[in-house]
């Protein structure tokens, strides 16, 4: 989980067209909440290397974050077939993230 946040965000339409599970994480590299959450995210995603995970740098004027009504960082949106199934805002445990991942797990 060393991927940095990117400003090259996909469109909402592209995410809506995604087939299967995916996660969109909104945050900023300088955000202390985002930095503190990275070990928890890494632990939760340990066995999910194949899962599409978009780390989007959010901020003023960033349309994708506004489309998902992101207000706090980090916010992780868990998608199945382009639809939001779960959301974790400022996760405090890997367990909360694992529970959200279970909701989009393709084996269930």
C-alpha cells in the first residue's frame, strides 16, 4: 500500500461503469489523518492486491470528491458494479475496513 494519491482522477461515469468490486480512497498526501490511516488500510487490504483501489488526491475544485460528497479525509468508498455499497470515513481500525471489504467481496 505504498501508492501515492494521484490528481489524475477517473470520471464518475468511468467508476459507475466498473464491473465487480473496487475502492476509491479520497485524501491528501500532507493530511495527518490520511497518513495515520495508511497502516490500517494496508493491513485491511493485505490479501486484496487484485482489488482495484483508486487513491485520489482530493481538495478544492476536485469534482470527483464533490460527486461522492466527501467532507473528511480519508474517505474510502467501496463500490460493487459502480454503486456505493459501503463507506469508511477516517477509519480507526483495520476491522472496520475489512467489514466494508466483505460487503463488496465477489465470493459472497
